[in-house]
C-alpha cells in the first residue's frame, strides 16, 4: 500500500483517476503562492476561499483550492477592458 502521497489515505478505493486528481489539487492547495500585495511567496490558505499572506498579513477571498481561479482571471480581464479610458 502506497501512503507516500496525499491520496495514500484512500488505499485501493475510488480508482486511480480520482486519487491522482486529489493529489494534484491538494499539493497545489498546500503550496506557497505569490502574494498579490507584496509579491512574496508566502500566501497560504486559511480556510475554503480565504487566503492570507504570512509576510504582510494581506487577506482576500479567492478560489477554494487556488488563490486565483481561471474564471476570476477572465472576469478581471473583461472588467479592465470595459473601463472607459
């Protein structure tokens, strides 16, 4: 039984595809991310959707597993292009 990665707690259950997806999500979630305020790689997840920088204490709401989602990036890009100059 392989218990070295985060999906090891599932044992032989749920299939390889699901276990691999869980590992990908959890490793990305637990990694340090870049802070949009101070650009330090010290952003950690406080709880679901809440992200906080350990260096500058900047807190914001983001995605459940990543600070910035693809939908959020698209919405921000559209909002910037729609602004009157």
